[in-house]
């Protein structure tokens, strides 16, 4: 019974985190007209890292050497994925980028099976197929393969690797320290890219409204959401996590319609319904213990 409650709480945490991510799309689209991508990401994650250190200054020090090594790897993977996905947006429509990024829901069970020796059931593959079809209906309006699509796909594979890595290495007791160190690694990678590839120095938001957007994205969809993901994935299999997180475009559409002034099309409702069905399938269909557990990698 306790294990079931913890699993439900972890699912709710992932869903809340995904909703927060979905709320940022229209904010980022507006902000990037004035602040370069790498500069924005560097500032966002630096603020998140400082805030988390102020709240828990000793959390990183309590990590074992192995956990610190894992955090460095995970942070590097996630930071690289963020940069590739955002860079891909400059070369491909946002809807196509959203679909390709969402393909981590397909890549995650494949990586989990290869790396973690996780058993993937027919029901799980059905949920993956439903989520993928839902993502396509929700976001696609024609597709072509070019430079932008290619680097976005690499970013999606890195997101899948991050999900699998968290499933293997995350422990509830290490969640806070692991998150803080990951955030600082992400900020460092983005800062290097901003300094090397852009204007001299880091371009900062120029007005109060932009700073409010950055602060929100740093503290809620940034620090709090990554902490929620790190803790939740200590209790959920990687594939199940990926299917839950595939609801991000659904939330992005919801907030774009509610706050961004976009029109609600029938395909959005159908696509969102398929993604929601995939999540319900993963939550309600009984799984044997061996299918519900995550096999942790040896340190």
C-alpha cells in the first residue's frame, strides 16, 4: 500500500513538472526575440542553481563520489539536449521540433532495454505507440528532414538518455544534491556556449517583464521541476516516466490557447486525448514486479 502511494505521488510530481514545462513555451518564444538562446539558458539555470544552494547549501557535500560523478554526466547530457533542441528551433518549425523532441518516448524504452535490461511489455509498447501518434496529431502539419530536424533528433535521444540515467542512478536521499549539481553543470555548459558563440559577455534581459519570465522559468519549471523529476524517477521505471512526460505538448497547447491567444483545433483535442490515454494505460494496467522495477546500474 505504501509503495502504491509513493508511486502515485511520483506520478503526480512528474505530471506537475511536465505541466510547468508546458507553460514555458509561449514565454520562451517571446523572450528569445530579445535574448540569445545560450545566454537565456545560462542565466536561467544559474539562478536556479543559486536558489537551490541557498535552500540546501550542504546537499551536494552529502553526495557520494559516485553520485557526484553521475550528476556531472546527467547534467552534461541534459544541458547538451537543451542547447540542441533550442538551436534546432532556429531551423525548423516549432510544431515539428515539438514532435521530434517528443520521440524520446520511443527512444527511452529502447535505451532502457539495452542499458538497464528492463523488460518492455506489449502493453508498454501500446502506450508508447499511442503517445507517439498523439504527439504527431497534436503537433505535425507536414514534415521534412534537414539540419534543424537532425540536431533536434539528437537532442531527443539525449533526453531519453537522461531519463534512463536518472532511472538508474537516482536515489530519494540524493535527489536534492543530485539536482543541484546537475543544474550547475547545465548552467556552466550554457555559459561556455554563450561566451564562445555569441556576443562578448552574456546578454541579460533588458526589462522587468523579461526578468520576471526568467525568474519564473528558473525557479519553477527549472529548479523545482528538475528536483521533482529526480525524486520521481527514483520511484518509477524510465519508460513509464517518459510516457507521462510525453504530455508536455498537451500542456504547451493548453497554455498557448489559454494565455497565448492561439486557436484550439480539433486535431489538438484528438492528439491530447491519445497522449492522455497512453498515460492512463501505463497507470491502470497491472504490471508484474519485474516490469515495474528499475534495475540500477552498478556503481
